[in-house]
C-alpha cells in the first residue's frame, strides 16, 4: 500500500502579471459594473414594489415589497454572475477568437 503526499503547487511570478492585468481591467470597469448591478434591482423594486404594491397589500402574510425584494435580490445575483461568466467566454470566442482552431 502506497501513500500519496499532497503538496501545494508551485506559483510562478508570471501569475503576478496575469493578476495585475485582471486588476487593471477590473479597476477600469468597476464603477459601471457596480452601478449597473445596483440599478437593475432598484428599478424593479421601485416600479413593481411601489407601483404594483399598492394593489397587492399582502402575499402569504408578508408585505408585497418584502416578498418582491427577496426574489429581486436572488434574480439580480444570478443575473450578474451569469453575465460576468458568459460575457468573458463570448468575448474570447467571438471577438478575440482565442479558441479558434488554426490550421
């Protein structure tokens, strides 16, 4: 019976260049990204919560705005995570053609 020894991977200093590039891109896009991710659920809450909330006083014993807020936060989180992952993959596939096979 043999025993395996698990060790930490060796990090290269080239990883610092990749991290720096990602940080610079993030720094350039951080404010618009945060504003978009905050504005989207706020528009839904104001439009549906206060507009439609006057017509629906209670949903299962909870105020309509509280009911809507929980769903809006979940949907916004899923939308932001999906967009961040899918947009970078689309950009690499379509714009940069990173994954295109070259003959």
